[in-house]
């Protein structure tokens, strides 16, 4: 996961979903994910993380399902996630894999036949190797 500052998280609190486990009287955050706008029609699942002690329990799936619900409620036509193709922007400058990125984009249509007038294909041939 790319690093996030406390300030960036606070500014985007309404866009986060958090998984909490309750053990006795204590509550523990065990996972989270953020919905980020990339274009008026397109959002991204960002910063999806589940505590290693809770992986394999369906927490990540539940977080993504909540993000999908949020994206539909906000009127997005598509939702994407980047997981282990190059990506540009502010996030990359702080990543240790900045010029050696190996992520792939996954896209989910939230409506039938989405219309994406702002979509421009990324020319990967010019991306540094």
C-alpha cells in the first residue's frame, strides 16, 4: 500500500470504510479502504488493507462490497482498482517502485454500457522502464 499522511486521510474521511473487530470492551481497526474520484464517471478503490491476523476471513471482500455500494450511490459508472500497470500522479512520487511499477488495473462496470467521455487511453510506450 502506498503511504498516506494523516492529513490526507482526515481530508477524505467520508470516502473511507473501516472494519472494526470488537473483543471484550476493546475495539480494534482491522481493515480499511478508500473510494477516490478519478473522473466524474470513474472512481478507484484505494488503500485497501486488512490486518494480517484477519486475512482470509472475508474482511477485504466486505470492504470492497461497501466501496462498490458507495460508488453506485454516488453515481459512478465504473470502479477500478490497481493491483500489483504503471500509474501516474502524486501517489507515485512517494512509492519505492516509482519507475519500476508492476501494477495492473481492474475495472468493474457499475452500470450497463457506461459512457465515459473523459476517458483517455494511457500511452504506456512512453513510460520509463
